[in-house]
C-alpha cells in the first residue's frame, strides 16, 4: 500500500508541487511523502485483531458496562450489497466507542478506524496500527500530507475495506452531538466512481452511556480553547488499580448501561442520484444527512433520562415528583420516535437505576426525601442531559 501510494500519479504530482513551493530537492519531498505514508498506512495483524483485540474489547465492555444492542434496522442491513464498502458513521461520546463497536461488530468484520494523534504513544501506537487503524493529523494543513491521506482513504474504500469514522472529528465537550467535519467524507466522495461496480454504504451508528469515562475531563475543557487531551499512562494505571481494588472488596458496580443502535443504511450512489451539484456542496449535504441519521438513533438510557428531568426541576424535589417528570419525558421521547432502552422493560426500574448511579457518583444528594444538586456537579448533569436533548419534540 505504501508503494502504491508513492507511485500514485496524484501523490507524485503533489510531491513535485511541494518541492517547488518549498524550494527543496525532489528526493527530499519524496522522502517526506514516504514518511507520511508509513505513518498513515496500518500494519494490520489478523492474529492481533481476532485473537487478542476482540477478546479484550469484549472483556472491557462487559466488565465496565451492561452492554445492550438498541435499535437495529435488520431488513435494511440485510439488503446491503455484499460487495459494497461499508462505512460506519458514529457519534463520538468516549474513547470507549472504539472498544464497544469493535466488540459488537466482531462477528461480521474487522473495522479500520481513523485515530487522532492522542494515541501516538507507546504502547498504544503499535497496538492500534496492528488493529488496522490509521493515524491522522487532524489539524495539519500541509497539502502533501493531505494528498497522501486522501489517496490512502480512497484506495482503502475502493478496495472494500470496512471503516468506522467519527464525523464530529473529536469528543463532544458538552455532550451534544456536533456538526460533521467533512475531511474524511470529502475524500470518500471525491474518489468515488459513480459508474463503478462497488457502492459505498454508510451505516449510521448511535452510541450512548450511563457514564462516560472521560466526562469530568471533557467538561473542564474550554470549548473555545485548544482541544488537547494527553494520554497519561500513570493516570490510566491508577484507574485500573482502583477498579481492581473495588472488585476485590466487592464494592464495584458497573457503570450502568452502554447501548449502540444501528440506523438505516445510506447508499452513496443513491444519494448522488438524489443530490446533484458540485462536489463540495454534495459533501456538505451528505455530512448533514448522515449526522441527522446518527442523531435519530442515539439511544436514551437511564442516566440521561433522569439527568434531563433533574435539569428542568427545582432543587429539593421529591422522588415522586422526579418519577412523574421522567414518565412525562418518556412519553415525549416516544412521541418523537426516539429509541429508549428500558431495562427489563420497566419504567420505574430504569428511573431507579439512573438515580442510583447519580448518587454513587455524588452528582446528586438525597436528604429526607428531597433531591438536591450540588452546584459544582450541575455541569455534569447537563452534560448527560445534552446527549438526548435533541430527541425531544421541539416546543
């Protein structure tokens, strides 16, 4: 793949243009392109993916959460052309998204992810590359780098590689699904052969959690500042040590539910028939359409449900008042066609689970039957409420 990239006419032209614009020898520019190609192209290992990664992802997912499969449009999914390139398009709630979707898609396919620079640290870098993921410099505006990346994505798509992308480009800081960034989508659209035999099928995927592992970190980041998250190995090790200790002392509770829903597939060929126009306009319309489909299938879980109710109620409300508000919200979600996961199909039980998780995390206090919200934790409640706010009917 690296050799194919470097001998690709479009990449060779980009190398010549880079050498000319930077006033450097051609071979130096070519060496830079080779460095980019080696950085981007994954070194997929079948054994590492199917023998190791899937088992680890299953263990982590089930150890931390009660994993549930939400809404699935079985009829539409079964109708997807087996020869089509499948691209899963997902909202980005947590870095657990990679683990969770790898686990749920394990029986069908290996997925190639686009991973940000945060994971280019030892030993994650080597592991992630062997899992078929490729690193991207999200903020790079270098034309040569962008061309090498674009041609890799296009070659992988032409070759039928199943992919998983997060159009938002990063984790949501306030819990709300964000607008699509069009980088990877534009590469796929620009390289698509409308007359070719292979279609590209986008499958909308909605993920949600009762607890996002990084919620406190994300909500402290200045949304207008630099989005920089460093992987700190010792912090990660401390988290693992604490979870092991809680298990040994039998004080561990799983972090509630994690749920994934799969929406109706979107054929790129069919979309192009219905939406004619310049490539840029087409990509923008596709991004809006896909993110709209993703938002529709984000599941409503117990914690987001209870958090939504609490954010609209005065301090000191009773459990009875809270339950009444939650039941009203459930009717609103149902009216809007949202997909609600009710454990054991029991509304009261779902509300109790949401309350228990929030109390265990000290996000709410309950004294003499009155529920209060600590001022320093209100932003976290709003963070979880924001994940499903868009599913409520507009009033």
